C-alpha cells in the first residue's frame, strides 16, 4: 500500500471515529431520553440542532468521500479490516474525553485488533 492510499484509508477511519465521538458528545449534551410519540419531535429537534451532532454528521459525509477515494486505490479485503482501527481510536478517546472505563479486557482486545491490522497491512 503506497503512502497516499494509506493516508486515504487512515483519514477515512479517523474521520469516522471522530464522527462517533462528536455524536456521543452531542447526546451527552442532550442527556438520557426516551423516544415516545409525545417527545419524538422535541427530542429529535434538540438532537438535530446540537453543534457536535451536526459536526459529527459532517465528519461522516467527508469520511465517506475519503473512504471512496481510498477504496479506489486499495483492495477491499485490506481496506475494510482497517476500519477496526476506529474501535481503537474510539476506545482510547472515550476513556480520555468521557471518562469511560478502560479495563484490562478492553486493552487486550485493542492489542488483538492492532496485531490483526498489522498483519493485514503487511500482506
């Protein structure tokens, strides 16, 4: 995989992970809610107008464009597993930004993902 292809794939993964984190920040700002017929419009409006959610959706749009460019350069059997790096980024960022628990079990899982991506990238 050449550097430009790798950049496209990693940028797509990073933007996708960033989108997830922004969506989480937006839902944290709204707080816990239940969707019922009575509140679907008010809650939907609150969610749709949260700046982090809007930014997260924008990240998704850009990530799709970058991902398509990456897929045009890399076999899908190599590119698609690279998406698992998003789990690593999100787990570490959620620990750092949102105070989520980082257990030994999660760290082992992250290690397994990283080993798998390394093996695939070298093939």
